[in-house]
């Protein structure tokens, strides 16, 4: 299954402090889009999915998925691993949990 998201890095940028206001704002901004929120919900229900699988289930093109996945990756919400030509996406549950927990503090 060939993926078009070749320009998306495999490793997200380092997240220094999840509790920082700037990082939490980036996470909530990424989640504010209904399509990205659906992607996160889909990944929360599934351990790992390819970009093609996600695009099909969400009902968007692979190119649009690549756009949304870049934003989610930059926010640290997803992890990407490459196997052959396919990139697999997984929810970074630790980042999401720590972000949400920071609201209780």
C-alpha cells in the first residue's frame, strides 16, 4: 500500500514540557478541527492504522489526511513508523493524557 505522506517526518519534534502553555495550546488547536478529532478518536479505538486506512474510514482523501497528520504529529499527538512504503500511525496516548491532566492542576 503506497503512502503519499513522504514529506511527513517519522519522528515528531521533541516535546520539552507538556505542561507548558504553548505546547498545550498547540495540542488543543490540533484537536479543534473536527476531522483531526475524528482521526484521534479512530486511533484511540485502534492500536495502529495506515494513512490509507484512516483516510478511508474518516472519508477524506489521502492528501487531506497527510495535511491533518502533519498537524497532529507537530502537536505530538501521533507517532508514525514506516514499514516498507507504508506509514503507520498511532495515538501518542501519553501526550494526550498528560495534557488533559495538566488541566486539573
